[in-house]
C-alpha cells in the first residue's frame, strides 16, 4: 500500500485555488463542494500521517448538488436521502461531455493533400503505347525473287575404340586399369563448439509514482514498476560437421562407340534438292543426323532479304516471281507471300 496524500481543489464560486482536501466548504466563501469540483495533487509531500477519515468516494446530493462523505446516509448539507451518483460517476459524465464537444467541433487544421499533376505520367504512358503499336504494325513491300538456294547435310559416324571410365564395367569394354577413388562425400558430425549469443530480457529499472484519486479529497500513491531491456550472454553448443570421403572402385576401359566423324554436304540453286551420297564402310560407318535448309533471296527497296522456308513452300517460288514481304518496323521479314 502506498501513502495517503491530501489532494487540493479549486472553488468555482469565488475562484480560490489550492483548497486542502480536508475542507468540505470553501474557506473563502463558504460554498460546499459540488459537481464542478475536481481534486488534484499539488505537492506529493502532503502526506497524511494519520488514517484518512473516509476510504470511499463522496456522493452527490440530487437535491442541493453538494458532495457528502461516503459514510453519510443523508446529505450533510440539506439532509436529503443518499443518491447513487458518486464523484467518479460525475467525473466520467464530464469527460464524456467534453469528448462529445470535441467530436462535434473537429479541428480544421488538416489541409487538403496536394496532388501531383497526373498529366506527365499520362503522356509517358501514351508515348509507350504508341511505341508498342508502332512496333506491332508491319508494313508491306513489293519484292522480286532474285535467287534460290538449298543445302542438305548428313553426319557420318564411325564405330571406333574410345577411352572411358565409370563405376561399373560395361559389356564389351576392355579393362585397362581399376583403382580406388573418391565417389562421394558424407557429412559426419565432427565435434561441438561452444558459441554465445546475446539474449534480451526485461527487468525493473525503477518505479514511478502515480496518484489515484479516492474521490473524497485524498489520493493514494501507487508505485508503478518501470521496465527496461538488458542483454545477457547465453552459451550454447553448435554441431560442426566435416566431409568424409566415400571410396569406390573406378574402372578405366576402352569401348567401341559411334562417334561423329565428318559431315557430307550437298547444295545448289536448282529446284530439285538431293541428299549427299558417299559410300560408307560397312560395319564401321553409318549415317547420323540430317539437316536441310531452303532459302529464297528477295530484293525490295534496294534491300536484299534472305528468307528461309520449309521445303514445300520453297518449291512454290521461282526466280523472277513477284512477291509481297511483310516487314517489321525493325526491317526483318515476318512473312512472304506470292503477289496477287
Ligand atoms: Zn469560494
Ligand atoms: Zn443536499
């Protein structure tokens, strides 16, 4: 329990200030304490040595508007029956009334937020849109086929002995050598290391004193603990790992494989392409990947365009044909078609 402090109050009738809480009537004008009284602590040293006369709050007489002590069953001013409105009820009513008044008269200090002009971003957006549209719009150009070309290629593979190695010996391989080698690593717990970290904790750094209004001219002092943060060093063990090698047998061997050897090429400008031919050595050579390319060359607006086409489409064009080119804004051919 804290100490008892004698509070003070001001007289609304004659304006006298700092009247001690023990006085139920103003020593200046004699007016009793009423609803407009609010107690306050003027000096924390106003400690009451003896026990305070009342523990509970004063109550307000509905007939004469004066406060009467908690212990009184009848108004000490007019003798009327006790009402049930205490000093605290009156204080709460007055606070609510003040809050309502503040809400109905909001302060007009907030200025309207100055907005950025929306015109500049709009211009940039429009410019970007125009650029994209410009990029997408193709233009057409009249052209003439000036050349045709084709190329066909076949890769030749040879069945040869090659060196290789692995963790198993394949069928048909001729072993040269085998030895123990590191195949993988395993993470193994090696030891623990003690490390430290800072852990925050709350502690009471002191106390502040608050004065609780008892509603009868007196206050009770209460010690409120003040919290602060401090750090303490905490130790813990952290696992440290190492990589342990795993050994296995590695085989070094020679084995026969199909390996790329050379490329056969045929090319021309005529309209009947064919695959290159060469006699392959039986058992040790074979044909591998094939590749084919067909292109036409067109001239338009003093520019020459080389356009690659699939075989079927390529065959429909002849040197001297009039064609229509769909060009992107960058100048690349997007489409070619026969002129109407
Ligand atoms: Zn007075
Ligand atoms: Zn009364």
